[in-house]
């Protein structure tokens, strides 16, 4: 049996990208706040008062992962959970003042990190690359949630 060319294997390349991203994130952005935690903070800047489930959907995290991320952010004093006045079973999420300051600081660092990470490709290639990655990720989420129809290939 012949060996598979790993350069053509999505999982292998995705893992390499994730490893590089993790290293750059820890070096250039934050060792304390993870990329998924930042995504939650960032989402709540533009959409304050979302419930946990909706935030998880916005950032692509499953129910157990978003619960853990929110718990850590609440524990760090970066998020507050407020009972929904319309539905007492639900909690709405809001950034604390520390959460807002942290998001602002990390947003600048994350933008710099993205420039470094994507430096090997041109601005036009970056736009296309990010668009393609998003399309594949969106389709993959559809595979994980079989109640949603799969996107047709473009």
C-alpha cells in the first residue's frame, strides 16, 4: 500500500494551521484568554445581551464548550450573566467593564497576529483564502447538525 501525500490531506493541513495559530495567539495575543474566549467577548461587543446558546452558534462552539468558555469568562470577571426578564430560565450575557477593556486590547493584538499569520499571501489571496475556509467550515457545521440542509457546492 502506498503512503498518502500528507500535503493533500485536509486534516493534516488544518492541524498544522491550528498549531501555528495557537503558537502565534499565545505569543502575540494572550496566554490567558483563548481564541474561542476572545470570540465570545468579541461577539458580545456587537451583540450585547445574547443568551449562551446564541453566542455559541455565532462563534461555532457546541453546547458543552460554550458553557465551559462562558463559565471561565464569568469566573475571570469579564462577563456577567443576567436573568432574562422574558424567560426566567435563560441567562443573557453582557461584558463587564473589564471584559470590554480586554476585548479592545486583544482585538488590536489579534489584528496584528492575523497580519503576521497571513503575511505569506497577498491581500487578494487572503480574502479568497478566508472566504474558502469559511465556506468549508460552514459546510462542516452542517454535517455536524443534520437538521440543517447541506450547502450546495459552488
